[in-house]
């Protein structure tokens, strides 16, 4: 009971606005600072013994891939909360996350392609990893389209929430695709049994960049959620004003 | 409260059913989801000559040879147990070298060699600066096959050894 009560407290839009008033500037500052440090470290990192300078694409590619998946997990949790508990904030938060996730996933696909062209010798192959990430991108687009496809926004939100839950099944497939099937994409280097296989001089900038992407996502997610809440409030006030003036004339 | 609980159960049951269904489908299509076959699999179950397939493994050390001074090369793809001759004419990716992972796409000819129409280099999951490699080589801890064995593992069906 206690946990449900607490969740309700944070799901209250007014409380969310007050809390994020304080948190958002700090998050934004952390995002800018960690990105600055991460980028400097990324350019000072040594080249790879096989790939040479091309390894630097990884400093964008891997964090973008992580955030593409992380964002989907956040969206799905918010969607589940919206479906089950009907929190007023959950649908708004889920829909605010979708374009961010689509952006990160597209960045991951584009940078991966740019790396693949010189290293693999091809821009694109239909192996299990690449295909499942492309499906993730289409899931985001489908979610956005479905959420906006109904005249009644609540029905759109419900349909989109169900789609996002169905799509969750893709997350473990993306992660384990490189272990379950042989793919052209290399296996995991960081999250794997026996520790990372990246030299610390290359791993550290990568981790800082991953942290920076995390902050960027959180800051933008909160900002987008706040904007959506403010927009909803303005819409309500407008309708009320229109109704009031209609009553006056009548 | 009961309606919320019912919705929670519906979502949980729905997710479990979906996970089981997806697992079964992926399991059923397992053979079609692999991007390439290893030389062992080709040796066990030779594909029809002339049909397009992809073979993955390591470029065998010392096997790369130029053909008649032209742009064509021949080399062997190995997974440690079996190997397969590959012939190719065209541009090679940056990472193509002996001892490294490779995926060759093409069709088998009558002699059982692969006539490749495309060569893709397969990168392993190791990243390190050249100085570290030099230091490892100097101290004798560097084994040429170490990176190779990781690739060979990936070349086995399903990467079972991971």
C-alpha cells in the first residue's frame, strides 16, 4: 500500500512540476558538463590497433544504442503504469519519451552504418542485430503514429501503450542477438561475462559519453513532459475561455 | 483496487504469452536467423552448388594468395576444424587480414570452393591502442590466436562458447 501511495504522489502533475523546477537545471548542467568532458576524452583517446581512428565513432554509436533501448524501457514502464493504474502523468511521459528514443536509435543506425562502410565493407547487412535495431526504430515511429491517429487522444494513448508493451519483447532480442545467432555485428564488449574487453584508455571515454547521453535523455525527457503538461493546461484554459464567452453571448 | 489488479494481471499474462510465442517463433526460425554458416556446417551439410550462401570464419594464416598478378585473390576460411577455399575479385574492406574474422557471400562451384561476390570483414569485441598490443607482444602475453579464438567462437553456430 505504501509504495502505491508514494507512486501516486509523484504521478501528480503539479508535484512533478514543482520537483522538476529544482531538478531540471542541475540535470541540464550535468549533461553539458559530462558531454564536454566526454568529447574531449573521446578525441584524446588512442586509436585502436585494428580500426585506427575509426574507433571514435563508437563513442557516439554505443551510447546512442544504449539510450535507444533505455528510452524504450522507460516508455514501456510509463505505458504499463498508464494502462494499469491510469496515472495522469504516465501517458504524457511515455509519449514525451518516444521521439527522443527514435532520435537516439536513428543516431545509432546512422553512425553504425558510417562505421560499417570502411570496417566491414558494407553500409548495411540484414543480420539479427542490425535488423532488430531497425525494428526498434520502426516501433518508435509506429508508437508515435498510433498515439496521434485517433480523434480522441485517450484512445490513441491506450492503443499506443499496448503497442509499446508488445515491443518490449524486442529489447532482449536486440541485446542477445549477437550471442544467439551468428551475426556480422561483434558481440557485446562491456556488458558481458568476464568483464569488458575494451582497454581502459578507450573504455573510460566511452563510459563518460554513456553517462552524458543518460543526462541528456533525462533532461530532455523531463523538459518534454513539462512542455506537454503546460500545453494541456493552456488547451483547457482556452476551451474554458471559449465556453465562457459563448455563454456570455447566449 | 480490484479493477487495477485485474488490469495488472492482464498485462502480466499478456506479456508472458507474448514472450513464449516469440521464443517459439525465433526457435523455429533459428536456422534462417543466422547470418552465415561455418565451414564445419558446410562440410556436414553441403549446400547446393550455385545457391547463394554466406560463409563465416577466420582467414587462415598464410593462405591469402594473389591470382595471376591481377586483382583476384584466393584464401581459406577456417573455424579451427574445417576450412573452405574462397576465390574473390574486388575491393576488400579495411579490416580484411589473415587471422581476422571474415564473412564471404557467394556460391559454391563444382569443386566445393566458394566463389565470393562480396567479402565482409568481421570485427571482434576487443578494442585497444597499438601501444598496449606492442606491450603485450613484448611481454609474451599476446597470442595471435587469442583474438582469433574469439572470432572462431562467434563463427560457430549460435556462438555457443560465449
